[in-house]
C-alpha cells in the first residue's frame, strides 16, 4: 500500500484550494449575471426619466461619482470620498469608545456573578432601545451634531460588545484559570494571558456585530444631524430625485461595510487553537 509524501499532500491541498476558489468565483459571476438580469427586467421601461434606477444608468452614475470623488469645494461640491471619510471617522470613534468601556466591563461582569446580577436589570432595560432613540438626548445634552452622531454610534455598539464579552468570559474553561492560580499567576496575568485569549471568539463576534450595526446606524443618524457623510449624501440625492446616486451610495456603503467586517474578522487568527 502506497503512502503519500508530505509534498504530495501539500500539492493536493493546494489543488483543492484552487478548485474551491474557481468554483466560488464562477458561482459569484453566475449570481451577479442573474441579479443584473433580474434588475434589468424589473426596471425595463423606466429609462426615460422615471425614478426606478436601471443598471446602465446606475453604472453611468457610479463612474461619474468616482471620477469626482476627490472634489472638495464646500459647501455644494463635495466628492463621495469626503462623505465616506466623515462617516468612517464617526463610526470608528464611537465604536472605539464603546470597545474601551464594554470589554473591561464585560470581563468584570463575566467574572463576578454578584456585580453582574446587580447591573443586569439596567443592561436589559437599556439594551433593546433603538440607538436612534438616543439622538434627541445627545442633541439636548451635547448640543453638537458631530458628537451626537458619535454618541449614537457608541450606544449602538456598547451593548453588543458588552453582552458578547460577558458570554465569552463565562464560556472559558475554569480549568484554565485554576491552572493559572496554581502557578501563582497574578490577577493581571490571568486576565491578559489566560482569560481574554480564551474568550476572544465571543469578543470578536461582539465586535463584528457591533461594527456592522454601527455602520448601519450612522447612515440613518446622518440623515438627521450630519452636515457631511454617507447618510447626508443619500438624503441630498433623494431630495434632488437622483435615485441612481442612491444606488451608488448603497453599493459603496455595502462594500465598505464588508471591508470593515473582514478587518475585524482577522482577529479570529489570534484565537488559541485547541
């Protein structure tokens, strides 16, 4: 009976990966063609000035938007790049503040049943509240549209990160912590070198969900309080009845959201292997 050499196994694995990628790319192209065909079928006959955006008109608008992406003559001529940059700045700032508070608090609540049970009623009451419901509170207290948008993103991210961090900490095998105590590790070492790495899958799940939600919420918030941003762009184009521009904005928002999710997902590589 013949046995495969390590080199042969590596070649076979590489071949399987290549085949998988080709199949995935092929199916993606098929689904794209089907989607575009369905889109064209639904909007057929609306290319004479109607509101329904056609694929061809949306493509032309996409080329136009990208060709003027870096134009910056405020207040009326601002390229899509600067709208996107404004939204990203608000999201990353609000999300970052939520991370700084939610992860340490989640570790504390996940390791202390008494503190968790005492704060849980507050969490369960505030968690279901829509982030946009905090917008009037932010405007009343902060009296600044920019910081209000950041505050809304903070509230949209906080609970998702907190709940997933608590759950991740509670799922850590107690044997890991018992072993660390046996080795007389300090509380800081147990937390940083044992607890957090073991809880990382749950934490990363919370980060991904929170960032996706924050990116979703900022568009709605900017329609109300933003002087610049993707939400402001969408609302301005709707007021001008430029529906093709809205399709372009949806595409850009989706692509950027996908990139943000993938960037956070890379943290899974730090997860300890069993």
